[in-house]
């Protein structure tokens, strides 16, 4: 059992446990680091696949869409996110919709991108999470800018913070029932309110100017 | 009678039982006959994002107990403790370690046959 203990000691997560003379494995805890195969002197451990979720694809009006659906009960989404990102074509503009926060799925979504567009709200809660997100983006050293959603609510503390941190506010979207209604029907803001089309084109232009790709 | 591990908030017989098994602050390892005890810190499990119950089960196993008294045990901790041949008394809450031991000795603790908490996902 000694080599087994050695293996356990090497493991970053609790996927293999040795209790007395019993060895237990918890497949859903495995991060596929391969460390256990590396240290097992008997070469008793082999690798196998496990379904984390499914990837679905579609297209409309020349836009390609890919998403991953995590298996219900699955604890880890980054491996699935990496698989979805493999579908990105380097020559095409790729927009990745990341979850909120600063957890592993967010980092996995942002890593290696040319620009991070942070969408926030002008509320204490929005500002709190924005500061954390900006901290993560700065560590990854990716250019970023802000969109303030529901910009006519809350207070001006996000604007003050943005100015202090030298974060460009690229767009402000007011709280508008028409936008919410369109969204709830799965329609895009630019289709329902054509006056926004110009603003989004300008946003795209600004992002291109600021992007890592452009400046390196 | 073999030694008993009780999940607790502080290293004392008069500490409240910590109802969380995996993320308990620590375990009091008690001799139910003499009430002599030692303390096993579980702080390293509290800091884990996942797998706290499994690590806590390892900590408890190493102390050589045959019985655990606690509040809630998740599926992985339950599987680990079962593999170790450790009996689990669960659903204990809002009582002290001393009271939990007395209840156990009086046969008033229901011994678990299944986990009573869902696992957590991150």
C-alpha cells in the first residue's frame, strides 16, 4: 500500500483514496492531471474517457454557434469549455460568452483572448464583482473595457471606479422594458431596436482598436 | 467500547457538535468509558473546494475510531467511512459532544445506512 499512499500524496484533488487496505476512486473528482499514472511503480493505473457533457452546433445568417451542455451533476466545466473553444477559427471573429465571477470557468473562458468586455451594473453588488473581475483580467494581462447595463439605475460609483482605474466605458445600456421583452423572446437588441446597430458596430470598432492582437 | 470521533467546533467535551462532517472544524476522539479525549484538527478539509468529506474521512480513519457521531454526511464521505468499516451516527445537532456520547451509549443514536446530504458541486 505504500506506493498507493505516495500516489495519493501527489494528487491535487481527492479522486483516489486509500483507507486501510481499501482503495476507493471517485471519477467525478478527477482533473485528468495524470499524476497517479506518473508515480505508480506498478503501472497499474490506466486512463479512460468520461462523458462531461455534449457539444451542440448551429448556424444562422452566416453566424456559427457552438455551446457545451454540462452533464447534470458534473462538478467541473473547464474541460468542456476548452473543447468548445477548440471550434473557434483563428481567422474569424470569436465571441465567448463567459459566466459571471472569477471562478475557473471564467478564467478558462478568458485565457488567451484578445480582449475582455466586462458587463456590469451601477450597483454596489455590481461594483464588488467588477473589482474582482478586473483583478483577474489584470493578472491575465488582457486589455478590457466596460459596458454598464441598466445604466440609469443605481449610483455613479462604477463610473468613479472606472475613471480611477482608467477603464474605458464603451457602452451604457439603459434599463428598458423593450430590451428585456426582446431578450425574453430570444431576439437580439439590434433587430428589435435598429438604432442600436450603429452603437454595436462602433463598440466592435473600439474593441478592435484596443485588442491585444492589434497592439502586439 | 472502541473510540468515537465526534465532529466539533472546539477541542472540548462541552463544545457544540459541528453538524457538518466534511467541513467540521475538528474531531474529538473520545473514549466513551473514561471520557478521555484527543483532538484532530480538520482545518485542511475546510479549505478545500471539493473533496472535504473524503479528506475528513481519512483524518478520522487515521485516528483509529470505529464510530463517527455527526450531523450531515455527504455521499463521498459516506462511501469512504463505510470502506473503512466506521459506523456513522448522523442527524445530531444543537447538542454538546458530551451529550452526543451519552446519547450514543444509551442507544439513542440512529446509525446511518445511507448519506443524508447531497454532494456539492462547484
